[in-house]
C-alpha cells in the first residue's frame, strides 16, 4: 500500500458522500463561484427552477435565477462580501423572490453558506420553494377574516333583537360598543383584544330578552321588584353566550358589566381583580351612554353630568384608569352622537 493511500480513499469517500447528498437533497442546492457563476446545480434545483443543469452551469445566478429588479442588490451584496468579508445574509435563513425558467416569480426560503477559502471562495445556496405555503397561508388568513366578518354580522343581528324588544335602547349596544372599543384602543390593546371588547359590548345586554317588555318600557320610577327583574339580564346573557366557543370572553362581559370594583355590583359582587378589564371598560361605556340617553323612567343627563358621575365613583364603582381615559376621549372631541350606525363594522382586523 502506498503511503497515505488511505487518506486518498477517505477523501474520495467523502466526495462521493457529498455528491450523493446533493443529488438526493429535497432542497435546491446551487454552488456559485466568486464571480457569481453557477458551477453546480442539483436535481432539486432543476425541478424548482425548470432548468436542466446544462442550461445554467457557467451562467451567473443573477442572469438565470434572480428577477431583473433585484439583480443590482445581489451583485452589490456579493461585491461587499468579497471586499470586506462582512456577512449580510450569509448564514441566515431569509425569504427571497426568485425567477423560474419560464420567467415566473416565486417566493423561496434561502440560506447561503460561504466556504473558508480566501483565494477562490465558493458559495452554497440552499433553497426551498415556499410559494405554495405562502399561498395557503394567505388563503387561510382570508378565510379567517371572512369568518370573523360573518361572526360580527351575526352578533350585530343578535344585538338588534334586544333593541327591537326594547325600543328605548335603540342603538344603545352599538354606541356602547364603539365607545368601549375606542377606550380599549387608547389602552393599547391588541387588535384581537379590541375586537373582543367591541363584540362583547355589542351584545352585553342580550340577557334582556328574558325580561318582560312591560318592565323594559315602563314609564316612571322603577319599583324595587322591577329593578331585581332587570338585574337578571346579566346572568341570562351569560347563560345564552357561554355554550358558544367564542375566541373572546363575550359571555363573561355580559355577566360582569354591572360589577363594581369595590364589590357592590351584581350579579356576583366581584371586586376589581376578579373583574375582566374588558368588562370594566364596557361597564364605564355602558353607564356613560345610558345616562346621556332618554329612558322612560328618567330624562337624559348631559354629557358633563354623566362624566362627573363616573368621576365621583372612580375607584369605587368604576375602574379609575378606564374613567380617566373615557373623560380624555370626550375632552379631545370624541362624540357618541357622531357615530355612523350604518357603517359600524369597526375594527381594521375585520376589514
């Protein structure tokens, strides 16, 4: 045996293994020299791009695989690396737009690795076509938006059932919903959470369908018995909504919107930490809208009177931070009376 022959055999085995790996890889593997020319193109790359190996070997990556609008950026990045050795995207997994043989564009996931040779550096690009995944994700997102739109429209229709039975609260829930969602937005809630506040407020009084119409519409001062009957609407609303698996706490909002932070509210006598912040927001919006609207058993309060009332009870009945934000909204020009009820499909995440 010749000296060091085993090293030669070991190297050949390594090269054979490397060749086998490249040939069988499910990712496209493209080898490029320091001038940007393609020197190897595996079968997966042929399938992804629609080129045979012979059609691309010796050509530049920019010429064959990169859209014209992105070529300068590619060439600039290559020149920068060769001149400075600084890696911008090398070694990172990134999304890029690539070009097939038929000139169609697609989204790919790309990772480029550079070898350590300073004389003739080589670059190995590992590429996967993810355009199908991106399309499926877009379709899924669109279906989600459509489902949420349909859900909002359904909940809006349900809210009108209560308003039909109680004409004195016409538009009440929608006005409360708009104010509550605006407060939630000021609190920097996420879009998804704001949607929950809006929709919860939109049907917070659904339990009133269990209250006799003659009590809802009775003029004059309500009797204690009438008030006790009215108070069941929170529990009834919860019982109606709880069996439905909403992605938001709508049933809890219906149940808790008359709770007070000092425990004096109903139906459970919960205290601040036990009451959802969403419910505390809806509770304040509900009071402000109700007080400033006419009821058969009392005249409407002025906005100033309503805000003064919630201010006096901030920290006792109502969440202090929510009250502060509510007052600031009205001081900065917010007005319930300017809300367009015919265009109340409110949140941007549902548009």
